[in-house]
C-alpha cells in the first residue's frame, strides 16, 4: 500500500466533515518558568473520548458507504482508537468489535466496552499482525485501520490546522508517535501552512520504533519494553508509514519514563491537565529542550490514564 501526505484541501474537508463530533481543542501556555522555550499545550485530552482518535476515526467512518457501515466496523487498538471507533459506531447505530493486545490498559478497555464495543483479546504478535496485514480472519465488518488509512491521517491533520491558526508563529510542534498517523497528519498540515516550522515525533526510551528506524535508515523490528506509557511504542514502524514519517518529520525526540512521569505531574500541578503517559511525552521532550527554543506546541494526545497510575506519579513514584 502506497501512502502519500494528505493535501491541504483533504485536511480542510476532514475538518468540515467531523465538525459536529470534535472539540476545537484549546491551545494554552504551559505554566512553568524557567523553560527552554515558550511551550504551548494542544489539549486533545479534552475530546469527548479523552483523546484525539475521534478525529481520524470520524473522518474515516463518515466516508464509508452506508451498506458497509451496516455490516459493522472493527479496529485493532490498545485503547484510544477503540474508544474513537466505538463512540462513532454508537452514534451511527452500528456494531463495533475491537481487537486488543492482552496487556492493554483496563481503563481504556472499560471505556470502549461502556460505549458498546465488543472486546476481543489477542496475543500481542497476533494483534500486530492484524495491523501489518490490514485485516483479521473471522471478524465481521469493515476494518478502520488506526494508522495507515489516508482518511484517518487527514482527520488527524485537522489538529495541525488549528495549531497554525491559533499560534501562527510556531517554530516547532512535538507529537507523540504511536503508529505515525497523528504525527504525519499534523506534519502535512503544518508544513503546508508554515513550511519553516519543525515537526518532531516524541517517543519513550525502550519502546521507540521510529528512533530505531531513523538510525537504521529503514524500519526495523524492536522488542518494546512495557511501562506506564501505553498507547505508543509498537514493534516496528509500519512499512507503508515509513516514507511519510521519514520525509514529513524532522526527527524523533527520545524521553525517559522518568521524564514522562515528571511531565504528567507538572501538567497536573501547574495547568490542571490530566495527561496519559503517551500524551505527556511531547511535553517531556520540550521541557528537556530537545525541540529547541522559540515557540513550541506540544500535542497532549490523550488523558486516559488509570487512577492508580496517576496517583503514583503525583506522589512522586514511578508506576
């Protein structure tokens, strides 16, 4: 499958299509001085499902023919895309199945189940194979791929439109890297509107497939380690996403689990923002100065963090 960056008109069309579904999320200044840059927070954790995934899922599903929708939909997700697809399926009155890796966070799975999704647990390798092969045997419905779907990427790109409109002088944007649909969608919009701005991915040490791919010059298989930072850190950059990620992104900024936990704590204490681990990696990278100086926008991609995990971080412990 060959993917190309969505043109600006497709991203603008996606914005019109999903306008009734999503919040134009606030862009607020991080209350932390001194800081290596003027850091702003794009608060996608405030979306109806607590993450950005409603944008891509909505744009993809609202373009499916009604006949396809009536057969139902399914996705492979560790949690947030599960909620996005389930939320839309409930809105459209159609069945939804979610295939999840066995170690998926219970907080996210519970939320998807409450939205009406049927949850099917599978071993991680099988789950990853579904993403790579773009389908699962014996599952009824249309696959809404969480990553390498042009409509999903364009829907995610609407965040980039909003960032440049609200912060026209932005020098760099930092985006958590899961499969690349979020960072590449945002980069496509930002580069079209503000070509001089940098767009970086953010990843956590021990589970950084993009860092490994950039070092090797091609996607490589890694064995991601588990931490409280769920939702990012796959086994590899998907082959079809590599041309986009390697051409649109200006690099991947690596942060530790400890730096990420500190960012989660800081966001809660200074801005009253609840961020999940993945969503805080962008802020951790900017606070460490890895995105440079000037004006930096950090996408806080989600806030679906378990209460026990959040409590541990706020008390100064690493979950």
